[in-house]
C-alpha cells in the first residue's frame, strides 16, 4: 500500500520569474465598444483585463500567497496505481479531533481546484458542539495543479473515481461520504456506481441527467415531452440550454484539440487568466465579486500544472460520460442528496432525477441565490445542506452502517 508524503508548495525562482516577466510584458488588445450590459458577449473585456493585470503587476505577491496556502492546507501526495498508470495524487487532508467524525471526500472540477474546499475545512471542528464533524479529503484531479498527469489517453472519469477510491482506502477510510460539483459531480456519481459499498451517501451541487426510461417511467416521459415544468424549472432549464448554446465553445475546443489550446494557455499567463476569468463571470451570481487575488491564484495553479489535462479531461470525458456515468442510476444503497443553486448550469427537476439519476433521493433543496461555485459563492448554504443531508442519512440508515463510518474515521491515517 502506498503511503502519503507531506507536500508544501514551493515554486522555483526560475519559474516564478518567467511568469512574472510574461505578466510585466503583457499586451492587452483593445476591445470593441459594446452596448450597456453586453460587455462580456465576446469574452473577457479589455477593461477587466487591464485592471486585473495591473493588480498582478503591482500588488500580487505569489510568495505571500504560497505561504498562506501552505499554512491553511495540510497537503500530501500519494503514488496510486490505476491500471497501467501511476499517479502522484496531490490532496488536502484535514483530520478532525472530534469523537464520531466521519470521512468526507470533496471533488472539484474545471476551472476550479482544491482551494474550493477551504470553506468546508471548519467542518473538522464545527462551532456547534452537537454538529457532525468530518475528516476532509480533497484531491486534485490527475493533471490538475500538483497531481501528476496520465501519460496516455483513456484516463476517463471512472478512472479518476477509481484513483480517488484507492486514495480513501489507503487513508483507512473504508466508508465515506462524497460531495462534488462540475466534473466533481461526475466523479462522485462514478464512485457511487463503481463502489457502492464504500459510499455512505453522495451530495451534489451540479446535476445533469439522461431522460428517464420511457418503458419504466411513461408518466415522467409524458411530462418531459409536453414540457410540463413549473416556472422555476423552466427558468433553470432555459439557463442550461443558454449555456450549452452560447457559452460552451471552450468545451468543444478543449474536447477536440486539448494539446493545441494548452500551448497557448500555458505559455501565456494572461491568456490563461482571460480564459478562466470569462467562465467565472458567466457561471456565478452577477452580484458576486471575484477578487483579483483569488482569480490570479486560480490562474497560477493551472500554470504550475505544466499539463494539458485541464483541457484534456473534456476530450476523455465528454464522448464517454453518458455511457460510463449518466446511464447508471446511483443505486438505492447509496443515499443521494442535491442542492440546486439558480445560477448554476446543470439542473433537472426532482421527478426527472428520480427517474434517471438516483434510486434513493433523501435530500433535495432548491435555493434562491448562488451559482456554479457554491463553496466559494454561498459556502454557508452548501455547508448547511451537507449537514442536513448527512443528518437524514444518519437518522434513516441502519446503526451498523453509521458505526462503520465512525470506525473508518477513527482508523484514518496521516
């Protein structure tokens, strides 16, 4: 069994100088003049880029950020064999000292990263002494940030999920909860499909689904074909359709020529910044403020990966995700929870999810505020939902299963 090695971020002076030189000499090309409220229709506006690049040049201090990240996150790497690949998997691991704490796996997506788990770390020691506590594990997807990259094509979502499962078993967490959004939701669902006996329950904040089976769910199919949706459901489904038609060009580029686009993005810090900043804008609440330091730090983490897998995951996953993940319902033995945030772009109504996504939905909540990055935009709402979901699982599940979860938490390593 592989062991975990403590990890600290320590970017070389040469690489940091190269990035800083690229930023200092960056050119911001002019934009056309857009009508009011249409400034983002062609991508990240030059005015936005001028401001954030000026911040990067004049105020951003990577060494200070690096120090804070090393002090905030307890990080490790572990070599994990997955098929014919060996991945040096980077992960955050914060153990709770609370009696009765249970393991929780947090899975990020693109253009996010492991930093999205920061708001959840306080769940290792909640303010409420009666609240459930967790041992939190947050891996970086292979090829993202500080996880090594697969050397060959074919490392699709089920293989990422299998790598995560091996990590949890190696950490001593034989039974655990899992939470995810974006690609993390697909990884989480694949975990529940492949390893249902290990999953205590899964909670998602991003949900897409194939249509329900016409043979098994004729009434649901009738509702779907006749567009029998509530006004709120219509609004969320319309946003998802808008995203697919107007905002998903990046996925076609990354999903067809990931290597080519990666040359440009990883050779140009400003190019990567604009690429990421655009998605943050369209995926979040308009009222949410993306602070320059946070956006630049997320950009830095992609630059430091020196890998095309930030783009390649789209080529590996999109052609196969329907067959490998979405065609299988989360089995009944794995309780399923979902939190819907109105500005996200993955959504189906509960009746649709019951017919096609999960056999045992025990928690479902639709919020009035929030977007794609729930743990960053509305962390307290996500934490509250997670705690409610786990409480339902604990109350409805059998005592023996919960005792296994607590025992797994007690036997955790590192």
